[in-house]
């Protein structure tokens, strides 16, 4: 099991370095549904409110007494952008938001590795070992930090809850 543990944590380390490198270089760029989550986090981190000019969700009146200013309020899964934006206030910017998502992913991968190591016995056959290593790669590609979707946070919370339940 020690050899497998070493291989798994080596793989997680390599993937973590790649994820953090991608986040620092803001690559790959956000796409798909991340336009719902990344802009509000960025605007919130910069102190510009919880708005998203890229996604027409709803218009609310009320910034000024005469209701002359409309703004877009993003209420769609607000915890992820609010948390990411609040942490991003340390150094507001898109790289910070991407790095936060990356750190969520790295933490999830480490916790996933701990679950795998604790679940397998010392005499696990080679097929299960390969499957566990491939599952780690699959999880890493699913948890890419720059996609900017809340699954990164929800998977981290699921691992934390599982850890606490034991």
C-alpha cells in the first residue's frame, strides 16, 4: 500500500502544480456557465457589488431614489461567487479568483486521495490500483479550477462533511 500511496500523492502533487499554474496564467479561460459565477465574484471582490453584466438574469430598480439606475443581480447559486469574491478581496483580480478556485480543487484532490488511501487495503490488486489512479485524473479534469462552476466548492464541502461524519 505504501507504493500506491506514494504514487497517488505524487499524481495529486503533479495535478495540483498544473492546476495552480493554469490559475496563475488564467488558462484555460472561463467558458460555458462560468459566465454566471466568475463575473459576480470578481465584481464583489473589487467592491462593485454582486452584479453580473454578462448574464441577463433579472433587472431590479433601486440604486437611486428616482429608480433611474437598473442593475443586474445574480441570485443563481450565490454561495460560490459570494465566498470566492469575499476571499478574493485580499487581492482583487481575475487571477485571484482563478487561484481560489484552484485551491478549492487542490484541497478536494487531497481529501479525495485520503479517502482512496483509507478505503483500499494493503493487498489491493493492480486493476483496482490503476482504477483509483485513473479516477484521480478524472476527478482532476472535472474539477478544473478555471471552469468557475460551484461544483468545485460543493465537492470540497462533500469531502469535508464525509470526513467529519467518520
